[in-house]
């Protein structure tokens, strides 16, 4: 199974859950309901640790450089990530309700676990509240970055390796089985066909949105640099298609940097911006998370007003610095605000993981290609200055190379 990509494993789990749910005996179904109940407790226990173990060292490594170029790149990347997520929210608010209106909210709002009771469950309370873990991660990360605390940095670097290993060896391998249980129970309760119909339509909208994001980014870069945006974008296509194949921003960095330099960005600016943006600039990922979250909220009849989602978007644009180096990193990092801000249950989290990973490579391709647009703008501002900051390592924020991680 480890040789099979995560997306393929999840698709197999969904198909098996739908097929076996047609005739599986209730006694056997309750075994998977029991597994899901225990795994959801484990996932809830791990979420604060994921935030503390990944965000703190990521902030520490990003913040060790100083200078206007760093601040400008970080600010531009953050604003673009937030803007892409806002586009997803407004587009989804206008389009998704009409897609979902045929689905019975009352029917889908009842989760499968309420209809199919597990044999038993085990309570695993988290060590920290999600918000407490996030605040702690920021305090420690900033202190490590600006006070130079090598011992504490070494501790969190090793702790990050532990968290990544748990995600690699426990959460990700069991995730398809968890999603299988979710779709099995939805099939038994008669919800699955409505869900899949909505998912198919949402995936089409997400694909169109990621094309639009690339369009406005390169139009903006073209206007600022006074160059043809179409030609700038076409030169970045090798990076786009490389990311489609690898689903990895780290593996695509050499191609992204090469094509960015072909667009006229200096080597010093490009070698600084491209690795840094691979860590902090994720408009495609933020757009997908927002669109998927809005879909689940509408399906379940949960609150989805603009103020609530603006709060959510501002948070995910920050915590996604934890995404590199983790399989499906963006959605794993987003689980914390999904639960604490939007009130997502374990079932909701499983559904959004399945929907998100279905578009995994397109989000990564959008991320790395748009890094080229950011580099063009930074080159326009700082290209003629001297004393360019030392480029961050291409592996910054990526301690353990993995097969399938988000940009």
C-alpha cells in the first residue's frame, strides 16, 4: 500500500465504502464505526500537537533573516493567500447554495455515527486547547527567531520530526481506512449519493478558481513590471506541469527557479523568493480549503457568514507555514481552525480531507506557479538594490522529505 499514492488509496477507500455499504451486515459495520470513533479521538489529541510541533519551528526558520525584502515577500505572499481564499468564499457563497439546494440538509446533517453506534469508544483528551497551542507556537517561534535560542530550537526541531513521523506512520496510513468507514456509514444511512454529487460539482468550481487565481496574479505582475502577462505565464508552465506530476513544491523548486529566471528575475532575488514562497505562499491551498469548508458548512446547515470565514481565512493563511514537509500538509494544518473556528466534527474533517486531496496536485501547481508572479514583483521593487539577503535553504521548513506533501 505505501507504493500507492495517497489520492489513489483514498479513492479506493471511497469506492469500497460505497460498494460494501450496500450489503455489509450491521455487526461488521459497527466494527468500523468503533475504529472511526477511536481514530477521531486520536486525531483530536494530535491536532494541537501538530500545531505546536510544526508551526513553531517553521516560524523560527522563516524569521531568522531580516530586511525589507523578507518583510515585503512575506506580506505580499500572505495578502495574496488571503485574497485567493476570499475569492473562493465569495464565489462559493454565490454558486454552492444552488448546487446543494436539492440535498436534504436535515438528512445529511445527521452524521453516520449517530445512526450506527460503535461497540465502544476511548476518550483521549488533548493536552492543549487548539487556540492555546497556536498562541504557544507563535510565542516560541518568534522568540527562537529573534532571541537566538539554539537549545530550544533544537528541541522543537526534534519534536517536529516526531510529529512528522507520527503523521507519516500513523495518521496518513490509517486515513484511508477512516475515510472508508465514513463512506461506509454514509452509504448505510443513505447519504452518500447526495454527498458525491455535490463533491463532483464543487471540484469543477475549484478547478476553474485555480485557473482564475493564476490569471489575476500574472495580470498583476505584468501590470507592475510593464510586461506581457501571457508570456510571463507561459514561461512558468514547465513548473506548473512538474508540480502536477510531483504534487511537491520542494521537488519543483529547481524548475520554478529556472523558469522564474527566464522571466527576467535576477538569480539573487529568485533564489531568495522561490524557496521562501514555497513555504509561505499557498493561494491554491487556501482557496481549496476555503471552498471545501464552505461546502461542508452549507451541506450541514452550519454557520458560514462572512465574519466567521474571514476569521478562519486569516488564521489558515498563517498556520499553513506548517504545511511543507507533511503529506497533505495544508489540510492537516487547517484541521485546527476547522474544528475551533468553524466547529467541524471528526466526520466533517474526514469529508473535507477526501474532497481536498481529490484536487491535491492542482493546488500545488497553482502555488508554485504563482510563486513566479511574486518573484517578478519583488524583483521590480528590489532588483537594483545591493546586499540581497542570504537565500533561505530550499529545504527550509521541510525537515523530512515525503512523497506527497502540500506546497
